[in-house]
C-alpha cells in the first residue's frame, strides 16, 4: 500500500477526522498521532519538525507525512516501500479540494461541514485510490458530481421545497456531470454569459548564500495557475515568446504532450474553474557565466559574539528593478536567549515594523512591508543569553514577494480558441516570491 489513510488533527493535536483503518490494529492511527505530537513538542523552533516521521513501534515499516494548514495537521500514513512524495501530493490535492468547497480551511469550517468533509474523505479513500493506494480520480469537477458543495446543497433543498418559487430552475444551465462527459476533467454543457480565462505566472526562488556572499545555489520553480470560465468545449492553444526558459515541465492531464514536444505549444481543453496548467523550472540562458539565478537583494551581516550574548549590524539592500513587498528576515537567537534590543536606521523611504523577540520561539523577526528598488535598511542590535557561549543559528531566513515580476521573464505570445465561435477575455499576470538561507 502507498497511502494507508488520512488523519486531521486540531491545533491541540487531537484527531478531528480520521480514516477507519479497518485492516490495521486499533492502535495503528494512535501511534502515528502520538509520534507526531511528540515530535512537535520537541521542536525548538518553527520548521524544525521533519515532514516525514518514522513509526518504530510497529512490526512493519510505517511513517506519517504531515502538512500544516489553518493551524491543523493533515496526516497521511504510509507503510511498506512507499514514496512519501505520493503522500504529499495526495495531501495537497485533498487540501485544494477542501479549499474549492469551503474557501478557507479551518477548524470551524470543518466542524460546520462535517458531512461534506466525511464524504470527500470517503470518496478519496474509495474513488481516488486504486488497489495499491495511489491517487486515481482527483479532478474537482469529477468529485463535485459525487459530493455536492454547501451552496449546491442549499439550492437542492430550495428546489425540493414546495414553498419556494422557481424550484425547477435548479440545474437549469444543463451542465452534465464530469462522469457523463467524454472528457474526465470537464463537465459537459457548461454555459457562461461572460467567457474568460485568466493565467497567473507564479515563480518561487529558493537559494542558499554562503558566508562570503557568494550564491551557492539558487533555483526558480514556476507554475501557471489558470481560472477558466468558458462555455462549451473550448480547444485552446497557448504559445510563448520564449518557451526555452522552461525545463523539467509537468502538465495538467488536459495538455497534449505531443504538441508541446513538437511545437513548444500548450494545446488543451481546460477544466472548469481553477487549475494548475503547468509546473516548470527556470533554465537560465546558456550564455550565462553562472547557472545560478541572481539574488534580488543583498545582505551584509556584521556579527560579534561575546559572553552571554552578542551584537549585530544587518544591512539589507534591494537589487530588484521592482518594488519588493512583505520582506521578512528571521534570525534564531538560540534556545537560551533571554532578550533582544534593536534600532532601525532608514536609508531610503520604506515602511517597516520590527518584532524584537518571539517569546515562544526565541526568534528575532525583521519585517519590511515595502522596499523600493536600490533601497537599503540597517538594523543594529544586541541580545543576551543565559549561557556563557551563546549558540544562535548561523543563517538568516529571508522571504519576500515581488508583484508583477517573473525571474524567467516568461511571456505569453498568443492564445487561440478553436471549436467555439464566441469571443473570450484573456488575462495574464505575474508575481514572484522567494525563500533564501543567508549564512554568516
């Protein structure tokens, strides 16, 4: 088996929903829950818990894969020779479907919609897993035919109420289910008064910078998020001005691979609603001297370690041609840190806030909400520790966002529609974000 079952834990570590595990001992899910809670309790700071936790109390090899959403832990239990990536893909798909149904996934949302969550969870166990425990049917359009959303349930109840006028209007758009359509990911007979399709090119930089300021590794991973509201069965062809910047591509099942291999064009009949059309990795130009993607910022850190504490002076400078937003720098002071004092020097205009200490995690956090191109900020401060030789982390964790910008400069050339005669609106947006480990 690849995936044995699913467990959802509340913020206190107590199970809200879990699979039945009828073919396993009664203690099987409890051992996974206990192992995860113990690992979380031993965690010294955010992000220090392994995403895959091995369960040693069982006679067979077993582990749990977990992700956090809305303060809850979604856990997929696996056993045998199973690939954890399948479990994480399963969890991501399950969470995305819950977001499609409810919008915001939280404890209150799950408790208010227990019946729908149980149906989705049950059909994930039966409809979307084959005999080997691998995901099978994960299309939201197909699952929505089996499990009605809260809004559709309200319409259905209103349609069967004798006191409600216009009861026969429920389902009047004539859209058939995804299981009745020859295309598994798209319903038949979809109709819209306004036809449009939107594309969001989202790129994520992940990098590591060494003590000397040289980039050790930097990669950019992108995805094309789409939102289609098109009538009938639209056949689309999307071409790019520079498709050579994309490598290691992974496509939605609707994409015709032969067309991409031959012409570097995406030919597809899109699902209804939101979906991810493609994932890719940015390939820098072959003529570039280095294969790493340049960092959009620089950090100069002067650290002075002493007895029972230390001092620091940090200078952040933007190298981006665009405005950087929601920049956050985190510095773990060590589990024995007791206090921190900082002063902020403004070199150019920006808006910032500073949290000197996260009391539960001993983490110093510096936030800059808006940093213009070539803007700089300087943060000086000190911290104290209970031990003579303090042990802070030797790396800063930096996160940022850059709206209306892409590292790869991927550009859409044109989008052609065939098999339908109506005119549609086409929209393309770009945004980037990053996560960098900057060592000192």
